[in-house]
C-alpha cells in the first residue's frame, strides 16, 4: 500500500531476472529506456555509495537526475536515492525488487518514496512510461513478440 508521497508499481516483464537486473545497472541499457519520452544518457558507478546520473532529454527540455546507491543485492534488489528539480530539497528513495516468475519472466516491484505529495502522481506516470520502454527493450533483445502486464498498483 502506498501513502502520500509514495508510489508502488508492479510489472511482469518478459526476461530472466539476471537480464532485467542488467537493464537497471548497465549504462547503455539504462540509456535505452530511462526517460518517459525522448532520449537518456546514463552514468553508473554500481557499488554501495556509488553515483547514478541520468540526463533525460525530450524536445527542448533536459532534466538531470542524480542518485547514490544505498543497497545492491544482485540480481534481486536495488535501492538508490533520486534527486531532480521535481523531487524537492531532500532526496527521494527508489527501491527496485525483482523476483523470478518463471525461467523467462520477472516480476518487478518499484517503490518510489519520500516524494513531495504534489508530484507523486506525475512520477507514477513517468515511471509507467519508462517501464513500458524497459519492457519493449527486453522484448527487442530477443526479437520476441511476448507480452507485459501491469499488475495492480498498490495505491
């Protein structure tokens, strides 16, 4: 269940857990999907205390996001701070949990917390669009025509 300033999104993705984890941690793969529209550039220092930098570009807009990895449990969990011009003066927190659903499917649970209440819904939309791009990227890696499903939001 999510509260004020928090969102929870669950998705079933076509791809083994190791591959999905790689799409969250490899800068080239992150750059392929980590923007709701347009393009992204990603820099990753994948270690506890290491930095994450995402620059989203769409039209004439450029938004820089920064974070620091707090927890890395390969291949099931990532926890990192998230700072952008839209997340207030204090960092918000993103938790990514991955569980295998089968040999070729992974359940992703994303929790974004400590958001200013006024921007939580817009972040839900942004994460939803990005996770759709992630799902399409995973499909493209195989040339498959598999499916993705958005599970019930815990809102």
